[in-house]
C-alpha cells in the first residue's frame, strides 16, 4: 500500500502539487510587499482615529521614569502588569489611541471576534478571575477585558493616551533614553520597552486610481459607524440602500462579510486569493463549567493549545477546535518510517485542504462561485480561518463574489472598482487589505531610535541583530522589544508577547536591584541566540517558499534562491522551530538565572 493511498484525496498528489504551483505563480508580483500603500499623505485621513469622543488637551510633559513602555495593547498591558508584579512602579505607557486595547481598540468592524479560543487567548485570566462569555469572544468583550487589565493593575494612572512617540535617543551622559512625542513631551527613561504590536499599521492595496475614488471609503480597522449605522454589537441600519464593496478576503473580511451582507443593499466581495474557511462551532460559556474552574485553569489551557500547535499531541486536547485539529492531523500517524514523515505531512495537508474545498462545494450553491472560493495552497500558507456564516453568505441574492482570478482588482475609478474591464459602482468601498508585517520595523513603529554613538536602530537591524531572545540588543542597551525580531511567533501571538513581558520584567528587577545603569547581552550570548534563530529556520523557510504570496513570506517579492526576500536576513527572523520551544528557552533561562550568565551591566 503506497503512502499516498492512505490519504483521502480527490486527485493524485502530483496533480494537486501542479495546481498549487500554477495558482502560486499567478500571484507572484515583482513588487512583492512594496505593492501596498501607506495610510499617509493623501490617504492620511483614512488613518485618523474615528473612536475618540473627546480630544485630550494637555501641556507637554517633561518627566523622568524608570521605564517607558510604548504601546498599550496586550504587549504593553502584560508588560505593565508584570512590572507591577515585580514591584517596579515608576513607569508610563505611551499609547497613540484613546484607550488601552491595541488591536482590540482599533478593530471594531462588525463581526470582529477572537479566532483563537478566548480562554487561551486572553492573557492573565488567572489573575483577574475573568472567564470569557464564549469560546470565541467578540471584540467588544475583549476590548472591555483590556480595560479591565488596565484597572486591575493600576495602569490607567500611568497612561498617556492620544500620544504618539516620535523619537527616542540615547543620552550617554545620563544613561537614559530620551523619548519624545507628538505632544512635545520629553520623557527620560532608564529603560525603554517597545511594545508597538505586529499588526497595527494598516495598508491599502497598490491599485491604480485609488486616489480618484469619490465615494465613501475606509479601512476595516477604522470602521465608520457614522456612515454605516449600528455598532460592533448591532445591525448597521444605514446601508439598506447602499452598494457596498469590500476588497480582501483574509481573516478580517471573513468575519465582516456576513454582517455587511445582512445590512447592505448589495455587497460585492472583491477576491484575489480565497481563504481556507473551516467550521467554527462557537458556543457560550457554560456557567457550571466556569464555576468549576480551579486556579491556574487558564494557564493550563493555554499550555495545552501551545502544545497542540507545536505538534505534541497532548492528551486530552482541551481545545478541540480547528486549530488543534490541523496540527494533530499531520500525517505522522500514517507514516511507517521516519523517511516517510515529510511526504506524510504534505499529504495530510492536501487531505485537510481537500476537506475545506469539499465543504465549500457542499455549502455554496452556485457552482462557479463555489469553484472561485476554493483555496489552492498549503493549510498554513495563510492564516486558516474558521467561520460558520461566511460561506453561506454567498447564497444570498444581494451578494456577489467578484473573483479577480488571483490578479487583484484592475483599478479603482471615481465610481467604484474595476475588474476585468467591468466597473462595479459603489457607494461605500471598504479596504480589508490588512497590515504591514514584513516592512522595516522602524517604519512600522513610526520612528527610528538612535542609540549610543549615533547608531540608528534600523542600521542595527541591517547590520544583523545581536540580542538575547529578541528582547534586548548589544549596542542598544536598555532598549527592549516585544516583537518578532529574533523573537517568537505563533497563531496565538499574545502567548509570546506575554512571555516576553515576563522575562523583561524579570531582567529589570534584577538590573534595578544591582543598581545597573545599562544592561545588554554578552557577545557570546547574542551570538549563541543568533545561531539558534538561524538553525531553527529550515522547515519554516521550505514550507513558506512553496506557499502562495502573503505576509508570511513577504509576498514572495524579489526573492532569493530560498524564496525569501533579498533583504531578508535569517538571523533577524522569528524563531522557526516549534512554538513551545521558544517559550521553553525563555522559561529555562529565567529559572536558571540566565541574567547572571548572559547579561552585562554597568553601574557607573
Ligand atoms: P490579510 O493581509 O490577511 O488580507 C488582506 C486581503 O486583501 C487578502 O485577501 C489580499 O489578497 C487582499 N488584497 C490585497 N491587495 C489586493 C488587491 N490589489 N486586490 C484584491 N485583493 C487584495 O489582512 P486581514 O486584515 O484579513 O488579516 C490580517 C491578520 O490579522 C490575520 O492574518 C490575523 O493574524 C489577524 N486577524 C486576527 C483575528 C483574530 O481573531 N485573532 C481576526 C482577523 C484578523 P491576497 O490573499 O491575494 O494577498
């Protein structure tokens, strides 16, 4: 019996391979990630905060702190919480938005919800005692939870909202970071922690004519409820007579489209690449189950999720959802010898995607629409989606899928969107076109810190990062980052950001106790970590190189022989090994007092 015959495929693996390659090739563009446009210049108004009810008026502040945290999303909130737990009280959190929440402040589009189980996704549940109301909680609840964290750990008193960091420069004499803001503030900090997030800088498609569009338009992360009516929780009552278009069919659009379809006169969904959408099976939290939970339950569950997505097959699978099923059915159980493993993994991936495609055929009645909605790529090439209402939406008479066959929309006109020469007139155009992920870190943060000797952080990255666990770099003392640069990444990114925050707080408590003026990793530790990162990338690079373009592989633009962007430097990458290994590095380091071994301090 051949290995292939143990997998349920509707066509031979070779044919599937060829089909994936054909679809992938169609989508590769020479401009790669640079195809997108920033919400700047003539698009700057699309980046305005539509949620601020009252603009804060205040004088510039000149203060000195032990720590300045940039960002009040989950990274900054976890950081603030763990500084408080470590007894470090003198810090401020600078946040551009009008409140805490980060992603959950900005993303208020209809249908927005957690796509990872919320019992694992929301950090610090064991501390707050909170139990989410559903397996996948909706965005307003998660935003409210962020506010709860702010109150629980006393972070509101330390927040500077509606304030954007515009610069940070190392003052060698004072051994402090001088942080400046768009409010004219000057904050001197012994330690600067950059927790600016990974999906916060919205992008627009690089489509000719986009600036000529005369109708109403916005990005999904700046939802204009004044125009649509309704709220994240209620029906959008002003769209009944409107022709609405949405560009993009990623994880965001999947959630928004069913709600738009219910509200709009007509909805056009402009698709370049379909997402893989599997069943969701959301359910409300059972009050009896919630009452039965023992202290530590949330950590145990999060660990179970991480073990699952790391391919560990924990028993039982506490999460038992689409994410864990993908990772548990990886073909290994059908391989007879280690040599079979790689092929078995590929065949299992094919098999799962065959099920996704079969599900579409079953749900979507119009054959051509069903065909167009079928994804032809590896399951983890793009964020897998789970939703029970997205696919049925295409059976509605007021919804049209406009499939661009992998090419993207031709252009945008004064009146609407043009695809294959046909103009679709619209009253409202919504960009569900995602966020910058792989552009330069300092571009995404909006400023370029200047370190000792005038070295800029972007130069430091270009030279090849030298950090311990991606948290603090050599040549950049006292500047900590919660990011994917030499850091961790996983479907539940909050788990990584949280672990980073714990280690940073641990390091700072130690440094402060020692009376340190500067902290940085030893050369040896930084070299060892860079080697660990480089050594982890093999399977990760191999899988992504065969994928259809996305932010996972920097849109495959201008690639080298490994399918990686030419400017991409392996040592600056994320840790490519199993997710739980990254967490283990940090935990073992902490438990063995790695700081004594791997960090250098000065006390002058
Ligand atoms: P994505 O980057 O995933 O999707 C952007 C979409 O825009 C893609 O479908 C893309 O097509 C399309 N697009 C871009 N340019 C064009 C064009 N010229 N013509 C037509 N279509 C175009 O952004 P999302 O906001 O959907 O998701 C971003 C990330 O946010 C997710 O990967 C996920 O990590 C996170 N997220 C998390 C959620 C959660 O609950 N935790 C929920 C929602 C999002 P193509 O695929 O061809 O590039």
